[in-house]
């Protein structure tokens, strides 16, 4: 499931699933002890094996804080501090037409979610952002298509954030309710395949860091 680093001695351990298919919290807390635990690797559960990694200790998101498991809605979560925490899939091959689902909780101040590219504003890729200008943004070969969206549409509660972009719809949803795209700039981009980095709660691990918790991401 995840590779965790403990603060006491920086040792890491792979934490798997329990008999019910959930994160093995017993093993996690036993390993971390009274210190804190940080996620070094979040393993992809598909056959693609495109894991999200953070090698820099200071930039690893937190899952156990001083012996206490981070939770949202009674389930374990990964917490990003909005300063320098991030995870990255070095190379992820994704089509333009995409469906993305994330269980997350962002702060109003820093609701950045995901970016496919080091900077989709200037390179082919996309980003899914928790505020306006733009809630979703697609760049294909220097032609962009994006929605102005609504400021702070994610709010500050735990939500299911959804992005669906294909030939029939280009929308985002909050807890299954259609969001307001606002103004749309340009038109639908072609369904091409792009291989580039996939950044979780940051822009390339260097700019625009998101603050909040994340529990699951599904992309297809």
C-alpha cells in the first residue's frame, strides 16, 4: 500500500493491507511508535506500477503525527502541509479523455490538487485545481482549453472531487453534484496520449503546493 519513514531513525517499512483490505494500521502504528510517520511511496494498485514517490525526507507528507494516525471520516489519510509536501509519479502516460476521482480535503487558502506535467500552463498536460482560473485546464501541443470555474469550490470539508473530460462532457463535480465551469476558453482538445510527470498536491514539487488531506485517487 505505502512505504512509510518513521521520524525516530528514518527507517522505512512497506505497510500493506489488513484482512479486510484496508491499510494495516496496527502494523503502521507499531512501526512508527510515539514519533511521526511520513509517506515515501504510495504504491499504484493497478498493473501499471506507476508509484507516487517523494525521496526528500523534509517533503514527504504525513500519515502519523506524534503517534496518532491522521484520519478523515474515520479513515486513514495522507496530510500535505502546503509548504513543500508532495508526491510525484515520474512518468505517467495519460490520454486527454480522462476520468479522475479523489477523496480529499483541502484548505481554502491552498486547494491545489493534481497536475500532469511539470507545468501544464506551458507544456502538454493538464491540471485539476480547487479554485477558479482554472478548475480544470488542458494543454495539448500549446493549445489550451480551460474553465474559469468557481473560487474555492472544494471548500474545506472532506469531499469526492471528480473530473471528467471527454468528447461529450468537460466537467468537474463535488460529491456528485455538477460544478459551475463558468467561462470556457477555447475548445475540446484531441484525445492524444501524453507521457510526463504526475504531481500530487504540487506543481512539479517546487511551486504551488496544496494543503490538506488525501485518501484515494482513481484515474482511468
